[in-house]
C-alpha cells in the first residue's frame, strides 16, 4: 500500500516535470486567440450580381465551413459588401488562404466510369443485389427522374437503357410519375481504380480525374460542367413513403437551369462525355453522390434525388447542396496579418492578476490550514504544468488558440481546483475532531471527499463535453478549457493529493505535530 | 460572543445557524432580485456589443501620425466609448493599415470620424473607408449554444437524479437558474456591454453554481443516510448539512473569488485593462450568488420537496435550534443517543468555548462499526 502510494506520488510529479520540461525546452508556447495575438485576415470581395440578403446567406455559409475545419474561434464579419474572415494564430498567410479557398467548392461533373477500389467489393450482380442503394432523381412535376446505377460495377461501354434493375422501382414509388429506372448491366469482374483509368485513357477529355466517392467507389469524372451555383439554397431532405429523398430548386435562367439542363441532356443521351448517365456531385474533391440522370430537360425547375438513403444520408446531402451553393461568388481581395484587438497590455494584466490571485489563494490556504497548504501548492503546480503542456501541444497540433475568455476560465478554475483540497481538509478536520487517529481519519476522509469531488466534477465535465460537441466559436473554446481543468482536477486528487496526504498522515513528521491545530489523541486512547 | 470564538466555531464546523428557518426571507430576497432582473430585461434589454449587433468600421492607411492612440483620441473626441472598440493594425502587401470597429453610430458621427481620421493621417478623407460591419457572432452560434444548453440540462438532471434523487435535480436546476438570472440582471441593470466573453462568464457561473450545489447535496445525502433509521425532520438534516459545509463553502468561495477580485483590482484598476472589468464583475456576482443559492435556495428547496414524503411530513415542524442542533452533528443515530446528547448539551456549551479536545472527550467516539453504504 505504502509503496503504491509512493509510486503514484513520484509518478505524477515526474510526469508533470517531464511534460513541462519538454514544453519549455522545445520553446513552444500556446498560440493565442485573435483578441490576444491576432492572426490572418482575409477579405473576400463579392463579384457579379448580389444583394444584401444573398451576402448574409453567404456569410452564414462561410462561417459554417470555417467552423467545420476546427480552427479555434474564427471571426467572420461582413464589412460593407466585403466579407472578412479572421483566423487566429495563423501566421502563414498561404495556409489561411488554403483554409478559406479549400472550403466547399461544390462541382457537378459527368461520370465517365466508376468502379470499386476494393477488388472484392462489387461482385454482386444487379439482379439480386437489391441491398444496393439506388439514387433516382425525379422532377416533382412529372417526367422521369434520374437514378444512380446500382452499386455493383457499371460497364459504361455498353449503354443498356432497356435493362431494368429490379431494385430501382421501389425507390421512386412515392412519386406519381414512377418510371422504372434504367439500370445498368453489371459486369462480372470489378474494375479497380487503375484499370478504370487505363481503359479510357486514350479518349479522356481534358480535366478528367479519378475521385474517390464517399461510398468507397472510385469515379472517373469529366471536367467540371456546373457548380453548386445552379441550385438555390433551399435543399431539403424529405421522406417519401419509406425512403428519404433530397429536393432542391434550380436557379432560373442562364445561371442555373440552362447549365443544369445542358449537362443532364448530355448525360441522358449518354453522350461520349457522359457515357454512364451519372452526374457526380463533388465537394472538395470527394464524390458525395452520383445519381443517374432520368430526364433530359428539367422543366419543373426542381430536382429530386432519391435512393436508398438513410435519414442521415439525405440530410447530409441536402446540407451539402445547400451550403455548397454560395449565392455570391467571392474573390480574395486581400490577405493581411491582423494585430490583436486587445493589445499586449490586457494579456499582461490578465497573467499578472492571475498570479497575484494565485498568491492570495496560497496565503489564504497557509493561514487557514498552516503547513498542509504546501500540499495544495505543490498540487496546483503539478496541475498547472500538466495543463500548460497539454494546451501547448494541442495548439501546435490542432490549432487550439487561447483567447482572453479562455485565460479567464483558467483563472476561475483555480478556485475549483482548490475546492477539492478544501472538501478533503474539512472532512479530515471533522474526523479528527470526533477523536480518530490521524492515519485513520486521512483514509476515511479521503473516501468521502473523493465521492464528493467525483460527483461535482462529473457535472462540470458533462457541461464541458456537451458544450464542446454541440457548439462553435468561443463557447467551444471555453468548454475545452473547462473540461481540461475538470479532468486535471480528478487526476490530481487521485494521483497526487491522495498519496501525499495519506503518506503525510503516516509520516514521522506528523507524529509530533497536530494537523489543523487539532491535537490527535495518543494511539492508545482510540478505540481499537 | 467575540469574533474570535465565532471563527473558532466556524473552523470546527460547529455553527448552529437555522438556514431552513430563514428560507422565507431568503426566497423573498432572491425573488426581489430576480424580479428586478426580469423588469430590467423587459424594459431595457441587454446592451449587446458589436459582436452581437454589428456596428461601424473605419479603415485607412496607418501613417506616422495615425497610430492606435491617435485613433482612440479621435473616437473619444466624437463621444465614442473606446473600452470596447476593436482596434487592429493590418499588415498586407499594400502596407500597414489600421482598422477600428465600434458599435453602431449615426451618420454624422460616421462622417465626422472619417474626416478626423483622414485629417490626423494627412490624407484625403476618401482614403479612409467607412462601412457597416455585421455581427461576428452569427445566429447559428446562438442557436447551437442554446441547443447545447438544453441537452446539458437534461443530462445533468438525469445525472443528479441518478446519483442523488430527482428532487435534488429539480432544486439544483432552480438554484442554477437563479444564479444565472441574477448575473444577467447585473448586466441588464447596469447596462454593461455584452461581449462573447460575457457569454463565457455566464456559462462559467452556470457550471460553478451546479458544482457548488452538488458538493452541498453530497453532504445532505450523507446526512439523510445517517439519519435514515431515526425520525429526523428534513429541516434538521439540511440545517446540519449546511452548517457542516459552511466552512468549506466560505473557503471555496474565497479562494475562487480571490483570483477574480485580483482580475478586477490588479488587472483592471491598477493595470488599466478595462475590458476585464465587467467580465470580472459578472463572475464575482455569479460566484457569490452561487454559494448563497446552494445554502439558502437549493437545500431548503430540497427540504420543502422532501417534506411531502410521508416519512418527513410527520416531523416537518421539528427543527432543532442552537445546542440541540449542535448535538445532531455527532454520530447520534438512535433516539437514546440523541437524548443523551441533548442532556449533555449544557456541559458541552461551556466546553465548546474553552477547548476542543475536552469537548471531544465528553463524547467518546462510538465503536467503529458504522453501516457501510
């Protein structure tokens, strides 16, 4: 028992010392937020026609994309007609541009050929492969829609409009205009990525490339035929009968319907530029879906994509169509580094007042608990070393940035960390006051205090976890630091405070002293 | 009673304050504060900052005569409060520029500042751009945060209900709502500007309040178990619990508040980082109400709720006072022991002030055969 306590005590102090040693030695510092350190500022200038409403929508879309990347606490504002994206801690301007430039370029590209990357993945034949998803697009007002070919490999060299895949008719059953979707002949051997490229290598149109699909298939796609701009920002996932589908409105005129119909008529006729009749919906180089076109011209102005979607699939696709389609085209007009909004004086003020606060807390502990306060002090030092190392590591690897509210959160967490000691010591005092030996009291009071600390920290951690999962921006930053402080508290109480106090209670040092000014009875007086 | 001995009793956890008996005045005081908050919210609302409401931004080239301090001067000359202004220098290919954002201003102020800035820099006023800026705190951030909070409330209620009981979950959530409402009230009444940091402060208060309440409830639960076999009123149980944790609560509040007070005094008054000031005030108020509500709102609420149970309803009126309450602190689980404790209260009362160890010895520890849970 005693040895294990020693091992735990030495272990945690060693871990903290090594961690802080490494962190300080490597010269890394946690990167700071926009308010404290500044970062990169990208100004996006809208091009072409736009109105205020479209700009608002565009800002929301850009925000959701930048947030999704996970850069800590970005700031996205509209300044006049331009959109300003401020990214904290990003010193490298090219990287900042990459982040904004990479986000959500939605393209529509004809599929030249598709195949399984997995050699065993597509051997099922369409006749029996009724578990495979089939996408069918049908305009709401009449006319056949489009369906994605059954998953097993599609042989694109032989147009097989007359064969009907038995699985497709169920997916369009909910619409009035049910047409058995043309299936595609399965081939026996699956084509892997390389051979897909080889077979058509001679007559590939310029701009063709092989892209991976979200479904695990590889697609050889032609040049970009349209962008997400052909759709309105109103894609929605609907349930029809028992299957989910996605409906999206086409933008009218040359910007939308015309481009879309040019693409679909090419595919519908299985032109050489679109031999599979499939249109790949590509987001950031990934094929999200590749439905088969079911109609040459979409007169209703509405596109419906059906298939063997789960609710999640449908909602995801709808979100991609909606967010992918920024209603305004932007050009990066300026990339600048931006200075902090608060200035170095507030950072210094926060740090100095934090240290003063820490010193005051230590004085309070010393006055109230006397020499036992040393345990509080060492415990806090271990805890701060561990947290500082973790924050530094994560800000280097995950772009975590410490903003002023994060620092304030850490200052507040000092109080919560000290509370664990107070709960423990107060219990210990009670036990001692009711006449138990120090050694006995320490063990008993730790058990009680551990339960309390665990219950209270669970609530804090729950708060941190929920906020971290479900929010963005500065709330998320706060949640991270709260969660880290809570975890550190639990770890310190178990691995540091417990062995330190239990060992102190047994030590020769304590045999001649009283703890908290309460004389302990001589061993003989305590009932055995 | 001298201050010294009062502290001694607090230090030894021997205070005998009848918190339960003071529940009505406490509820009344809290009710008044919450009412004031609601009135202030309805009449004035919150003073939302530029991050929520948007505002106006000026941008121009930074010159030798136009630096951040010069911009501050110009703003102040036009009657704009600069404590929450966002002043930034931008470094790009076309040299250094300076950007300042403040809350919304009327047209004449926009033009006046634009002219003044250009004058300071010695350039044409067209070279300083004026533009409306939108909020950086998007609607989606608020929606997501609210959704997360709702999920959190459900989870934390379930956790407390599982760990303790649902009545305590109810009381904890009520106490937390009380704390957050009063902290928001401080912002509404004093018209402090709400920034994203403020939202974080409110969340901190929410977490602190629940944390503190759970620590107190753990003691209440322990005492409920301890008195499970005796007929003990809930009033007594919460009184004993609150008195037992009083030293801990005061200590914790002090050690949590000290860094915040330091933030307020050292950071904001001495070092002049005024943007820390309102944040610190909100935290301070939240922490004080957090401790207050755990003892004066949450625990009495639990007692009131639990008094409806038949077991406690029968003895609801019996609340021990003074030394009689002090006797309950000992491990007296049988009626006979309680009686003995009550009889020895006179000798105890006198010994309390003299010294602790003799006090302890009047009640020799019972054999260590406590029921394990």
